[in-house]
C-alpha cells in the first residue's frame, strides 16, 4: 500500500545520483521501497508532461512505451544501488511479455514495481515489472538491462 505521507527511501535528488536522466525524460518521482531483490517507485502523472501535447490532444494518454521506460528507470535504481556509486550506468536490452491493460491519464499516480527474476550475473539484470494505478494493474512486462562501467 502506498502511503503518500511516508518518507521516501530515495527522493528525486537521490534518484538523480543513480540515474543520468533529466527533464523531460526522468520518469520517477520517488522510491518508496528498495531492497536487494525489489524496488517500488512512484510517478505522478500531470497534464504538464511535454508529450501530452501530441499524445493525444484532447484525450491525453500516458504512452505505453514511456510506462516501460519508467519501469526501466526504477529498475536502474535497484541495479545501481548495488554498484559502486557513480561508476556505472544501465542500458535497456530487451522487453518481453509486455501487456497494457488500462489507460493511464493525467491525475493518476503510477506505482512502479520491479523484482529481480534471477540474481544479477555478469552485469545482466532481468526483472519483472508491474505498474499499478490504485489497486488496478495497468501494465506489466519483463525487462532486461545491462550494467556497464561509465
């Protein structure tokens, strides 16, 4: 359960220490859980997102590919939290079993959950991701990334 009053594990400043992404491509607002096997992040969706000008005018929908990118970024926090600070980056390699089940629109709060499917080996991170709005699963997929030295 997401408690908006709880202190985040990583605020936006800590997230930016892990990830190279910046506006307008940083898609994680805070991390509320972080362990060696899973991470939970939050993305507040607002009408001020720059892509809503074209996706779609008069019917703003958060793009599915950006939902997967938000999951990848949360997964990056998980992977990089276990590495030497500032020495590594993660790179998307593959998406499998991706499903979009419900539209995400301005005003929604996306809860981004990523769990390791196997231990990190040889710099390869394989995770299962789920995005919830409230208690509704809106999208899911398996994502694979590579951890590489900068």
